[in-house]
C-alpha cells in the first residue's frame, strides 16, 4: 500500500511497503528555505564546488607527476586532496541539483549512500590530519631518524589503515541506520543526509546508534586531537631550543599551514559532534557543518599548497602558469 503525507509546504512523501522492504522519500530543508536566497546559494555553492574540485585535483595530479614531491608530507597531502574531493562530491551535486530544479527530495537509498560516504570522508580526514601532525613531529623533533621512520611502505600502510578505518566505521553506522523506522516526519532539517538528523527523525530505539556514534566521536575526534596537541607540544619545545632566528622561522614554516587547517577543522567538528544536546541550534549547526564539509575542502589547496614554494614550482613546470604561481616564500 502507499500512504501519502502532506506537509505545510505542500510536499508529498511516500512510503511503499513491498516484499517487507521500505522505500522512503525524504525532504532536505537545505541551508535556507527562503525563495529569494535560492539563486544566490546556487551560484555561491557552485563556485565553491568547482574551486574545491579543481584545486584539489590540481594538487593531487601535481604531486603524482612531480618526482621531487614524492615525500611523506606530500604523499599525505595528496591523500587529503582525494578525501576533500570525496567529501564535497558526496554533498554538492545533490544539493546543487535540488537548488537548480527547486526540489528537496532524496530517496532513502540515496540518503544512506550520502551518509555512508560523508562519514567515511569525515573520519578519514580527522585521522589523516593527526597523521600529518605526527609526520611534522618526526621531521622537526627527530630529523636524523625521519627517513627511517617515515619510509614509503610505512606511509602507505598508515594511509591505507586510515582509509580502512573510515570504511569500517562508516559501514557500522550505516548498517545500523538502514533498519530504523520513520513514522511521522520525513523532513530532514539539513542540507544533506548526516547521521544525527537521521537519528532524530527515527521513531525506533536509537540508543545503540547514539552510543556507538558517541564512542566514535570520542575515539576519532578527541583521540586524534590529543595526538595533534601532543605532537605540536613537542614541536614547539624543540623549536624554542633552536638558537638562530632563521632556524626557528624555517621550522615554524613547515607546520604553520597544517596548524591553521587543524585549528579550523577540529574546532568546527568537535563543536558539531561533541557538545551537550541542550546547546543545539539547527541554523548555527548548518553554517558550521558547511564550514568543515564544503568551505575548508575548498581552502585546503590554497592553505597547504598554493603558498608553498615547492608545490608552486611543480605547478609552474606542469602547467606553465608562471603568472598565477610566481615563486615566493614557503610558509
């Protein structure tokens, strides 16, 4: 049978029961429901998506094509570019399509796929940022042992482990979300399918889902953040022991870009996932989620690479864009 439900906005939602399986059509409210903002949001997010896609793709292919960039630091940066493309490509195409066609629907399977891919990218990026901090720690605090500790097969193994952990974690959360029942409302007050809004809609017992999500937040979020703080604590202590001001400046320049991204990324992610539920504000949550899921992936190539002399030099040789990538000081 088919049950049609009508919202105050005149939208229709369908539940079709067939062969004991449920197909649900959700509605995504989006960042704003004001009609006069839809064109502005469409143009703005299209520009952001294209910039993120082009920037991260350029960095990835430049690292692959340039032999001098085949080092652990740039290997991890290449992985970060892939994750950023995955993250933005999971969210933006559907969001842009809904804005353009003035629709807000997403199928149940599409919602689960979007949640799976985003959770995968989110956890992988959190862990990768911690691994990049460890790489800088070894480079600055133990430079004589760097080539031995960060050997190529070790780096590949660590990066592969991060991707595998992200896949497994996402598979657990998604597999537990699929059997949930949705009884009354199918309106997701968000601009894409994310685990917390989905759990909030369900009329099933979500205590297990919430407990596992909280454990994952603590292990991956707080655990990775702690590793970064310890790494940078050791880095700062080592830098302060350097006598020459030029040496201190050079040491700080190797990790300033990473520290900038970590500060923005972890502050927004931890605020979103690890805080009292009484402090929830849906409008503010959407803006903060857009920062770490859309805006930061767009800025990462600029922060990490376009102000880095080695990357700019490789881009010049690869593309011949001397005008756009003049050599400058490395940050």
